[in-house]
């Protein structure tokens, strides 16, 4: 989508304009293994992947192309950080399961 004065935003960003401002939403594809770790209401099923999303409202008075771009960058960083945290939790859980199943060999 191209808006005057606003740089071209990627496909993982959507803007919803309303009377009070604009809602910026950023989405990331995630693996099926992460679905149980996604907070309720932040998961959507896409055509090929499951999608985790973050959104933020910008009041009308601050709805400038520069602010929209800054909010997009912040949301993207937050979403990537959250997905990395979910992956860490998934791996920690798998490590605990494997340690519980570990076989001790005595010589």
C-alpha cells in the first residue's frame, strides 16, 4: 500500500484508519510448535501458516508518516523478540522432557 509521504510498508504490516487515529498491526508467521505459547487473542490462521501479531493505536494528532513508520519498527522488534522468547520457552520445555528421560549408564 502506498500512502503519500509514507514509505512503502511490507506485507506483514496493516493500517486501519478510524475517527480517533490509526491502528498499526504487524504480523509474523510462526511454527505450529509455538501455538500453545502464543497469548490468547494474538494468533490467527493464515492461508499457509499460523500468524502471531502485535498492534498499537496512534492517536489522530500523532498520526504522521514518520510516527507510523516508527511504530511499525517498534512493533516488528517487539513481535520478533516475543517469538524468540516463545521459542526459548519451547526449547526449555523440550530440554526438561529429555533430561527426565535421560538414561544413566553405570560402568
